[in-house]
């Protein structure tokens, strides 16, 4: 997968829409091209992408906690001006009364993740009258989720040391892991074994001690009929858990291997 996965050719409104990447390094893309922005602007856009809508006072206090409220609000006004200067002709932040939010249509990888999880737990149900089957549509299309398996998409802005990011890092890490495992299971059920394995391995790279991620990998190999690969994956899981935390795999994991 290309490293420019957040910057496809601008062919329609969806690809031309401004995009914010927060997993891995910060990146702002407009009209299919990366845009250089000052760090203060990046922090503003990141906060709004993570928190959606915030009052000016709360946003200023979040970004500049060590200053007075008056100075923090002055800093916020300055950063908003710098944002306009950095992306002339493009409105990214929308003032709503005393609040600020991203302009509708501005996309972010965090937004894709949260919407996918929201969709998962508020599932749509299709009823096939012909066969009398009920099918739950758990996830949006894979094209919208491809960015979540990119090698950089492991941690939220790992090079930033802002304390206000700590809670978001763990929350999004867990959401991403659950979503990757769900996505791998669905792809396995659909016979898309190559992509299913890539997604399962992505979850495993994110947390090598996560036993459910090991099970996702083993399940892909089993479904594809690769018994030896399934056994090899189980052996790797068993050795790792024994070495790192001194426990064997759970009975649920052991039951997967013939």
C-alpha cells in the first residue's frame, strides 16, 4: 500500500475533500496534495478532529494549559489566523457561536475509525426474503478502512508529548484493535483471505501480546486450509505468551488448532 494512502488523485469531491491524518505523523491533505502547516495549526486541527466541537475557552485551555485564559485565547486567535494563511481559499474550521468545529466534509482517519465502530454497534440489518436469512452489516466498505492497516497507523501522533492526548491514545488504540479484528473476521467469512491476513497481522503488530489478535491470524489460516500455518501461528503465540507473561494460551485459542 502506498505511503500516500491519504492523498489519492483528486478525481471527485470525496478525494478533493480536506483530510487530516493523526495516526502516525500529522498530515493535512487538500486537493490530493500534502499541505505544510505550523505546529500550532496542527495542534488545533488535531484537537478538533478528536473532540469534534469545543468551546473557544475549553479549546484554548486544552492547547495552552500553562498560560492564563486571556493569553490562551489570544494564542487561539493567532493560530486561527495562521490556519487561514496556510490554506488560503479553504475553510477548515467553522465558528459556531462560542464554539469551534471542523467544517463538515473535512475528513480524518480518526473520524473514519469512530464512524466505523459506531456503525458496528448500531448495525443495519438486511432481510433476504428469498432464503429467510438475516444478515447483519457490521462494517462499512473496506475502502474506507484501508488507512487503518497502514504501517504508520499504529499510534496516535506518537511524536507529540501533549498530555491532553493520553486518554485519546488509549481509547483509539482499543477501538482500532477491536475494529481490525472484526474486519479480519468478516473478510475471512467472505473468503478474502489475503486481505484478512493483512488486517489480522496489523492488529497483531499493534499489540503482540493480544491473544485475540493471535486468534484472528490462526482463524485466517484455518479457513484457507493451511493447517501447518495455523499450527505455526499457534506455536508462536504460545512461545511469546510463555516468555513474556508466563502463561499458556487460553483454551479458546488452543481449540483452534487441530
